[in-house]
C-alpha cells in the first residue's frame, strides 16, 4: 500500500470513511457503475470484477482449477478471495448474502 504524508486534518482513516460514504451515496446500479468507471482505471475495475465473480464459486466450495476454467480468473486471485472470505473482515460474505437475498426477493 502506498504510504505518504497527509495533512494533519486529512487522516487516511477519514479519507477512507469519505470514500465509503461516497459509495453508499450511489442510489442505483447505474450511478454506482458511473462512479466506479470514474474512480477506477479499467485494470482496477477488471480486478474488482474478477474478485467478485469468483466469490459465489468459492462459497460453494468449487475447486480453484474449476473456478479458473469457468471464469478465466487466475488461481492466485481465487486464492486471495478465498483467504479473505475465511480470514478477512466479513465484507465479501455480507455482500454475497445481501445480493443473494435481493435476487431471491426480486
């Protein structure tokens, strides 16, 4: 992660909180898509999409090689997602559960 000196009034935590608030301010998929396309480079967005794409497979216990065959996402990325699903902050699991509920209720 990039380290830099910030102005005392702008801590890294407050900048991260500000970004989280901006993400939460988007009202629908179209707004979120526009924001992400403005915020991220194409490579960054592709990386986020790759990670999110493999989440359901990992949650179902699909072997990494099979996930790779279905998604073309690298084994390294699949392993990273699996590690954060098991030892992360719970974000992937919470998002997966909430989006699954929306699909069922849609």
